[in-house]
């Protein structure tokens, strides 16, 4: 008697880690290509940038988000960010990846880089 073929195992997809821009409460940038965003007062997301700006690490710099349609962020293309020093035109920056950090990863960040 032949056994029925086993069903191929499917790799579990990671849960989507979405947030709303309206829940964004602060940010820091340890370098020109990395942002840490505080969301809902407790979650921290690391945003790796495809191309960033040295302005992100300057004092007094503002991060501006342009919202078109829903303000949910689930994918890097959902973030339309600009960096501004308050003078001239804001410079666009593009997100490459967005990763929700675990509480342990947040605690491992140097205090000056925690949003």
C-alpha cells in the first residue's frame, strides 16, 4: 500500500508589520542611511534608506512625511519622506527596508540613537 505524498511544507510568511503615520512620535538618525522611528509611544522601527542625506544627523533637522491617500505604512514605498534644515527645499530620501525592532533590539541601541 503506497502512502499519500506528504503535503509540501510552506515557509511561514512573516506577519506584516504596519503602522500609521499619525502614530509616529519621533525619530533619530545614527547615520545618513538609517532612521529609527518611534511609533505609538512604544514601538521602534528601523528604516534603512536607499539614499539618505547627511542632513539627517545635523541638529535642528526636520523629517517631513508627505501623505497621499491612506497613512498606513506597510512597505518602504509607503513612506514619502523629505529632510529639511528649515532653509531651501526639503530633500527627498527613499526607504529601502522597514523593520520593527524587538524590545531587546531597542534596548541594545545606544541611548542617543533611541527615538
